[in-house]
């Protein structure tokens, strides 16, 4: 049963929040909500979603839902099925390799640019984000707990790469969001992965404090590659992550 405050286009509350603007804006809001549900595993790979049922669940009309489905299909997150259904795409080894190969190159560049101009305030922000990550780390199955870790994790990477230009930042942000489903797979039920991740983030913070340019590049490149290699070994051990390995070599960390 849908609850919340009735509006001219549906319900507000536990559903999609309404914001002033056009139908296009609402479609983008619905797309963001569905995208998050897919990337976080709330809608797991292989699951089917029906436009009418999801529109009812989120309290919106079918028009913005159709547009949201179209955008998700263009991103490769869902596959169109008959009867206005869609299937959440399974984890794709080629996608994993491509995303992390790009992240290794772009974030190594962005960290290289940022550490040269990093201020004491930047260092403090990295420290604060890392403390929040530590507070919410571990294999606790509480979704809110894990989500707070990811918020702090995004902030840590944002600060560490903020000196890159606006266009590069947008690319890095998009790739980072896309890779969250892989990060969650790497963390799933494995305490060792949390410990290794914390050590990597602490090492990057230490490199920023010391203004160790080469050290920071090495840490970020290997940190990102490690996630890709960990998940690849689990979901498709027969596949060679050649893009990620080549990106490591190009960045000088291979």
C-alpha cells in the first residue's frame, strides 16, 4: 500500500519526491531512483520489473516511468522484454573491466592534479570521510548502515579528485556510481575486503598529508584495480581483465 502525501502526479513520502519542473525532470528523478535500486542490489541482476507495478510502487504515472526505462536501457542496466517488462542485466565481466580500466586512468590523473594543490582543509575533509567510512564499515547487513558507508566513500573520492576539470569530474562521478554494484560484490560477506579497503584509503590520505605525488598515484591505481580483479575472480575467473591491467601499466603502476 502506498502512503504519503497526495499530489497531482502521485504520492510523496516513501515514494519518489516531487520537485517543481517539467515531466522530463520527474522522469529523471524516477530514473535516478531506479538506477540506485539496481546499483545497490535492491533490484538484483536477473530480476524482472514491470512498468505499471513500478509506477504504482513509486507513486508516479506511466509516462515518466517509460522514459526512465528507456534511459536505463541506454545505460545497459536493463534489457527490454515483452509486455512493458524489463530485466535487470546480470553483472557483465566486460563492463566491469571497461569501467575499472577507465577509472584507473582517470582517477590517477585526477589525484595527480589534486595532490599538487591540496590544502589543509582538503586533508581534513579526507580524514572526516575516512572516519565515517570506518564507523560504517563491516559486513553488517543493515542497508542504511552500508549506504552511509557508500556516501562517505563517494565523498572521500570526490575530495581526492576535486582539482580535475568539471568535465573530467562528471566522467569520474558517473563511473564511480556505475561501479558501486561491483564494490558491493567485492565487500559482500568478506571482512578481509573491508580491511584491505581501509588500508588503501588510509594510505591515500597519508600520501596527501606527505604531499607524496608518486605514492598517491600508486595507491589509487592499485586500489581501483584490486576491486576489479577481486570481483572478476569471483564472477568470471575464466576472463582476463586486460583493460584494467593495461590501464595499470599505462598509469605506471602495473
